[in-house]
């Protein structure tokens, strides 16, 4: 993952800031703000900024979103620093021109307090999901990181839950092919770790979690390339099924040439090798549907297997599937035992971006006086103060109330402290993964099969009153 925040904030894809500082100009609002605040001797003022999603991308029909990635965010912030090359690059771009400004970056440490909803929490548009408090210059520096960092992990985690929910509690196998970046692969590997998804058909085995228990499953796939390396399909199946005792999951593509003939060949070899007589061996077999009419093939394959008393053999359907496809297949009586979703998951099809904003909601001056702040422009309003979310779920309806944290009646908040004065408060990785999985299972109870969620987001009256006061102050009413 990202080890230095400058790769997100300063380095653009085709430029090295040490050779060409021009990309810094894109972030003039961050660095010019800090230069001005230092010139005004306001570096001791503190501020609260909050991250909120206004809307998903225009084509998206997603209603709910799954938070994901807080550990990596906290780790990234805690490691951030400005080296001398970066300060030189800032200076060449017209920022950090005074010695005071340069010293600020040389000595900068992220002594911040961060509050966040948890990985696995559902959230909805308009809700604060991350709150950062610290000196105003430091919090301001995190603007572009906050707008960018959670874009992919949240969409990936949301897509994952949408797919699982649409599968009608059948197994879902994920493949990581067609990733667009190394970061995508990192997030995919984490999301599909067995502690996050312990009900998938056959989890991949990853190496980046050396302290966690590895799944014991050994998996083989007799794919098209393997089958075509033999003169005949029967030879490939014969060789493969000779190894069935060595594996826990045995997937076979029968549609290399024709799925009907392929299935007949497979069934014949199962009987030749007497695999049908051993329930333990038969249940290892997963016949893969990889092309054509999935619904029709699933019914044909299931009927053919059952006709030969091979009820324990399984069917996995794939081929460009998405959650809407799974909903349709299940509603029409698909006989697949499990589904494989690859391209549309890894690329978060259906939501190309999230319209995050990172807005100032409170400024604390040198004397400790608090000043509520909000954007008041119609259509892009933000809410003032330190806010949190209180959630109540009744009869499957999620009701979230956005409250001023100090005014809360019960203190049952979704946003909880994850960093204090620059130090992480998060538990170990295994605990976070288990908590994530548990939250998804709990929230799945409240999501309909069509991925709709009954929910309401309410803003408490105290916040509305503060907004009216700010409008009067700034002459907007």
C-alpha cells in the first residue's frame, strides 16, 4: 500500500515531483492556504474537518455504502512527513517561500485526532463518516488524501456486499483478474481474505497476512487452456480426475468445445473411476458454466447430474456476472450452487466514483473559542459543528440521526476515535477483519434481495437552528 502520502498528494501518474514540481500547482488550495495562515500567525488555531459523500456517480443506483480502509488510512497519516526534496519542490512551485513556512513542513508531525465509522458499517449520502481535528494547517493538508483514499475500498466493499446479497445466500467465488492497479490488487486481496469472507466457495490463499490462519483448501481448475493442451477432452478429464484425492475443490470447465458433450464426457469418466460411489469425492466437483445461456445451462446440467444420481456434484456459474444478473438468475430458478464474479467486482461496475467533500465544520481560535462553520450554497450545503451519527434499527428500517456530539442523548455513536494525538487506537488486523465480517452479516439482514434498504437520514433540530443562525450572520436570508 501507499507508504508515503506524497504519492497521493504530490506525485501525479506521469511526473516525478523531484524532477518536475509542476503537478504541485494542482494542489494550490492546500499549500497556499497554509502559507497564508502562517503569514497571519494562525498556525495555533485548531479546526474540525469532516468527510461526507454528497452523491455517488450519476450513473449509480446504489443506496447504501460499506465503509472500508480505516487502518490503512490511519497508518498512512501516521507515517507522513515532508523531506527536504519535497520542500524544495514546494518552493519551486511558489509555496513555502519564507523560512517560517519551510520550518513548518520540516518539523511537521500529524498530531491529529481522528474519528471514523468502522470498517463494515453501512452509511448513506449526506452523513459524516470521518472527522479530523487538529491544528488547522495539518487538517487542511489531508484534504486531497481524504477525497481520494477511500474511493476504491468503499466501492469495492459495497460491490462485494451487493453481490453477496444478490446471490440468495449461495457461495460466491471472487477472482482478481483485470485489476487496474497494484492498489486494486491489495484491496481485493484484503476483501477476499477468509476472515472477511468465510463463506466463499474457495478462498484464495494470500501471503500478506502471515500471522493469520491460512485456509487449508487445495483447489484445482481444469480450465480451457489445460483441456486444449490434450488431444481430446476425455484425456484431459481422465488425467485431472486421477488427482481428485489430492484436492479439496475440483472445478472443471465442460464447455471448451460443447457443454453437452463435455458434460457427457465428464459423467462417463466419473463412473469409470467410480467417483460416484464416494460421496466425499463427488461433493468436491464443481462444474463451471463459463459462457452461453447460464440459466438454461444450469438447469440442463443439474438435470443431467441428477439423472445419473450425481446430486452431490456442484455447479458454478460465471461469465461477466453482476449483482443484477444474479438477482435475475435466482428469480428464474437458476440451479447453480455458487457464482463467480470477477471483472464487475474488481472494477466496481455501477459506481465509477463517490462525490466526497472534506469541509471545515468548526474553528477553535487561540483563546479556545469555538466558531461553527458551514458551506451555505444551495445544493452544496455542509453541516456545522462536531457531528456524529446515532443509529436505530426497527423492523428492518435503518434510521440515522445526525447530531451535534455534545447534544447527544445516549452517546451511541457510529463515529469512534481511531487516532489520538497522532497515535493509532485501532486493534490488530485480525480483530478488524473479524469485526468487518460480523458487521456485514448483521447488516445483510436488513438489505432486500434487490439491494434496496429502507432507511432515513435525519438532521437534528439543533443543527438546523445553527444553520439558520449562520445564514443570518452571512446574509443569505
